[in-house]
C-alpha cells in the first residue's frame, strides 16, 4: 500500500531519534505536553483504524480518513522531536503497528491456524479490513448476544451436534460467510443486532449458500419465503432476478424482520427465531396466550412444532460457537476475502473459472465464492468479455496467471465445452426424428459456444433448416441447449420468459429458438 512507501522516511528518522538520550527530569508543563501528544497519537491511531473499517465497507470517505490520520501522526511526531521528555520510541511503536497491519493485509500471507482471540469476531478482525474496529465493540457485540439467550442443555445438545455430525456444515458456513461478511454484517450492525445471530441463522438455514432453495419455496442465504420476502422488499427486481438470492438485500431484510419481531415479543431472541422458522402469527399467538412467557416454559415450548423446537437451540448453538470456538477446540479456516473486481479478458463461465483458478490454497476452490458473490449468474452461463464479477484479490491474481492464456486456460475451456453425447458411436441405422427435435453436431472438443471459434466443417450432408422450437429432454439445462443451438443463454431465456437466476425448464417443455442462429 502507498502508506508503507510514504512512511519509510519518517520511520528512518524516528529510528535515529529513538537512539538519542532523553532528559529524565520534567516539569509539570513538559509532562502535560507529553501526555497531550500521547493522547493525540492514540486518537490518530483510532481514526486510522476507523478509516480502514470504511475502506472495507467500500466507503470512499475511508481513504480520506486514513490519509488525514497519517498526517496527524506525522505532525505529532514532529512535535515530539521538539518537546522535551517526549519519547520518539513510543510514537514509533504506534506507527509501526499500523504499517505492520497494512503489510499483512497487502501481502495476503497465511495467518496462524489457531485462534489468537476469543471468538470468531476477534479472528476475523485480524484478516478483514471491515472488521478492524475497536476490540471493545467486538466484545460488546458478543456480550449482547450472550445476554439475550439462555445457555441450557438444549443449546448444549445443539453444540454437540455442530461439533460432531454437522461439523463439516459449520466449517462450510464459516468459509462461505467470510466471503459474504462485508455485504451482510453491516446490515445487522446498523440495525443494532449481534453478528452471532446472523451467522447462526445462516448456518441453520443455508450453510451460506446464496442459491439455496427449499422444497417449501424458501430461497437465498436467509431462506425467505416469497410472501415474507415481498413484505421486506425482496423479490423480482424487474430484470427477472429474485433479490432473495442477493446477500446484502436478504441480510437487510432479515435484520428488519428480527427487529420487528423483537419489538413485539419482549426482545426474546428465542421467540423471534421461532417466528422466523414457524411463522410470526403462531409465535405472536403463543406469546399472547401465555401472558408473555419464556420460550423455554413448557406451556410455550410445547405449542411449537418439533421443527421449530429443534431450530431455535440449533441457531443459538451455532452462534455460540461463532463467539467461543477456542473454548471448544474448534479451529476454523482463515479465508483471504479482501474484495476486488474481476473483469473478464475473454468469454468464460463460473464453471470454467473454477477449473482454471485451481484451489489456490483453499480446501475446495472458488466456485462457491464466485457463485455467492455473483448471484445473478448461473455457474454454466457463458459471460462475454468485459463482464465484471465480484471477486477477491486472490481470485483476481490467480485469474491473471492461469485463466487468460496458457495450458490450464485451454484445458478448462475444453472441459467445460465437452459434450458427453458426442462420445456415443452409432452402429445401427439412423432413426429419423422430427425437425423440431433435430440436434446439430456443430460442436467438437473445446468448441460449441457462441463465443468460441467455429470448428472446421465436417464432411456430412447439408445441414437441415433451423427449427423454430426445441423439446427439452431429461437432464438438459437451458445453457446446454443454448450452446447446442449457438445462442446466448440470456436471449434464449428472455424469448421464453424464463426467470433468472435458475432459468428452470422441465422435460417435454417446448422452447422457442427465435434467438438462435441454428
């Protein structure tokens, strides 16, 4: 970062000054002046860290605050040199702390696996600029949640389940959440709600998978039902995209929902969670008829269905582990989730990017991260050159090295474009098919997308005229059909009034091919 270069000269000067002997006897006036400089340095350091928070939240004012705080520090150090009794070493220590933090963030080096701080909030602070706020605030957030819930045998049983059979799901949730945190956590923070609640709900609802859907129709990382989502501003945004899949929008809606429920249920997290899972009408009726009873009161508890009675302690248990991992011997993976924009240098899909990017030091690669950060795009949807994807600095670096050219980029394209049906060899007579079901064999290995180079023509009978419709076969996706008929997935979806992001089709459905070249 520019901060390091800018400060190197000042550090050298201060290092020399630190070796100079200092006077020991100070007058009250000199001591007061030294104390004032130390106070100013602490304030500047706090302002600097606050600026990092804003930078992490994509607030343009963050850079201004960081620069201004550095100027303050330089002025303070200059005054320290002139002030009798002021120790440049003390000022140098504060300066070095901030430069070390910038160097760590810029390098992307791996951090120790074990959690040095109590709770995930502390561990995230070390890695994510957005979380670089005062430790007291982090502590207060955790204490807020702990005071709002009961740690009882039901919650303990939930913790046992998360740490045994459901441990992989907890780990997956945490990894997914780190990529989404910069967009989701500020929504809860502004609403005055604890971060642990957000994590706990997401762990139980979706494991942090943005495109998660349930058989009942709930969708998105926070699993909003359609009608409830509409009440809180979620739904079709006019382009065919359902904003229940948008991490930022769904977190904001969930925060509003919980504050509404807390306001009518005596600030009870348990009852609010019961409403979130089992319906707000039921939760309100139970609360009213019980005279405002506690969720764990038998007369209240037994009025909720078994699913809700399981849901509430499981959410609290996941939130508890979020706050106290070290206490339970839970080591969670660190993820370099610093945000960055990825501009495609050539046409590609999330599937193709996943292959060429490789694992990059992660357990499972970057497909889930790219899907979560770009909910409007299907994984197999081909995106044109110049498309800007939300990504991380690490993903952008790997993209430049492995995805724009070279053997891995070519291999990824070949694998994504491969058509399993082309492996089938016909040995008997060809059975005539209807024109509307004709399948063109214009694809060859590594070729077939509208954005790929055309394959050399094979020696075969003249190609029949382009059909106007196509009947969907079992197992086919809209993107595969678009590639088969050399047309854009989005155009094909629009022509057939299919809604993003799923573009759902079913066997036997007839699609109009007006948008295809044939």
